[in-house]
C-alpha cells in the first residue's frame, strides 16, 4: 500500500505564475488535508477536503489559493499569481475517516523566484 | 486562540542517553495530542499519540507524558540512536481533524 504521494517534490515558479500541487491519498482514504510549513516553523493547517467537498478552508488565504479533491484523481492545491511569500513546503495528509490518524506525504517544496 | 509550543528549539544528546522533549499547550479543552518526527526533506512521521483521559502512554523506546494540570506534554526517547536525529513536533488535534503544530525541537545525537 503506497503512502501519500505528492508531486512534484520540488517546484520553482516565477512571480506571477501559477503553481499546481498534487496529492494522491493512501488507498482507501477519502479525507485529505493540506498544510504549509515555512522554514524552521511548524506546519500550519490550510484546508480539509473530502471527496468533492471542501469541509474546512479556514487556514487558506482568501485570495489566489484554491483546493479541490475531485471524485476521480488527486487533490490539487492551486496557487495563482505566486509571490515570494508563497515559498514554503506544502504537505498533504490523508486519513480513512475524519477522526483517525492522518498520514503525511513527503511534501512539495515551492520556491518562487 | 489555541497555541502549541515547545520549550527548547534544540537538544543535543549523547548516543545511548535518554532524550526528553517538552511541549506546552494553552487550550485546556484539547483532548488529543500527537508527537511527530520530521527528518530533513521529509514529511512528518507519526510517533505516538495520547488522549486526555490518559497521563502516560508507551511505545517502542518512546513514552509520552501528559500533565493536564499545567498543560504540558513531553516525549521521552530511551537509548537515543543516531537515527533519532530529526525535528520533533507536538501537535494538538482539535475538531477531530485539524492539527495545530508547535515550532519544533531539533534533536541532534552525538556519537
């Protein structure tokens, strides 16, 4: 059973471009969570999704950021018009049910130049 | 608002010694806590968890202690090994799914 798969592992974007981060949850997991980690800080919750639904997006910036988890395919975190401050590691986690342990992927490290 | 934090940002420990990593939290309503280990370039890895109806839980070489009176959590690692070098985070699970992480303690094991 493969773990949570994130790609790409590293992503470089110029200011103003779009970044698309993908997350395939573990098999059988229908709950996906995205977190952002700035250098030398802990992870900060961004959004919680269940298949085709956004359950909690309280940690997501109101502009430029969006997330989806379609019925088929991976969850996507999309950042439009990236700025230098978006440079961070973005982690996805998944769980089989809401209250259970969440397993993290290896993260996507976004660098905005 | 809730806050989860660690007492020390770095810990250097001799191989074979025991390590103790501390964490304080401020939300007295918190009822579930988790310790994660994060190695360089990797995602957080679950180590051990504890619910508020317990004050101690043991795993393989690790023990988590919870003191609800002073809102303090600690992770003890027995016989620390070089592979234990990593950043350790305590996290509080609120609303059944949302994890609030502390800033992390970097553990370095000296040979």
